C-alpha cells in the first residue's frame, strides 16, 4: 500500500511541476505549495467558504487516472452531527469533529476495479495541495482497507455496494500556525540500481 501511495504522490508532483514549468514563478509557487503542505489536525471555528470548497473539488477532479476512467466519487460533509459521527466511527479521523468540512474520497469499483485506489490517491493528494494553497489545513485519514471503517462509513452515508470510501479528509482554517515536516532523505534515492 505504501508503494502505491508513494507512486501517487510522485505522479501528483510530476503533474504539478509539468503544469507549472512554462512560468518559473508558477513553478516556484507549485513547488513551494508542495513543500509547505502539512497535516493539520486542529481547526478554528471560521467557516470554509463554498467558493474554496468548489475550487478544491475542481482541483481534486483534475487528477490523472488510469485510462482516464475517473472512478472517484466525492462526499462533502458539513453537517455537524455527521462530522461528529465520522469522528466516532473512525477514531483516526477524530479531527472531523472540529472541522468545518470533511471530504470523503470514494472509488467506484465498477468503473475501475484494478486502479480505483491509485486514482483516488491522486485525487486525495490534489485535495491536500489545493487546501494548502487556499490557506486551509487538512489531514488524510485512512478508511480503506479497514473493513469495519469501510462498512461504518458506507452505512452512515448510504453508499452503494460498489462504492468504497478510501479516506476522510477533515479540513478547515488552522487553529494555529504549523510548520511542514522536512521529509527529504537522500538515502531513499536510488540511481540506476538499488
């Protein structure tokens, strides 16, 4: 699972860089945004504007997908009772309770049985990067492949059998300023051979 998540992150990075190379200022902005992204788990009470949510969703669906099948389905949750319920059924997503909006990225297995996970990981990365660019904080919380969480989310939102929730992404305006972690490790780079 970690290998395909790394691959998805690499694909998203390549996508953002290729879209920005024509303009070095834009390239620097895209790279800065990627390097400044961080997981934010505590949010202020400030409401997230619908225009920002719409922009994030457009960025999400600009993700690449295998054979352009686009197997994603996206739930946007702003109802406080449902946000609290997400926090109950997915303890790793307890941050949803304090979020102003939580996005649930799902994959439709009838559209792409083999690549829905990778495609939805690309969508997820775009959501996280778009949130960062819009001064919002967000965090990726796994649902899939944990059957109990998958079934609980499916039940709460009435998802069809063929639609699998990959993750929940609580987001909002950060409660406090947070710094990104420096993750670059030259020891993890292999040139031509292992």
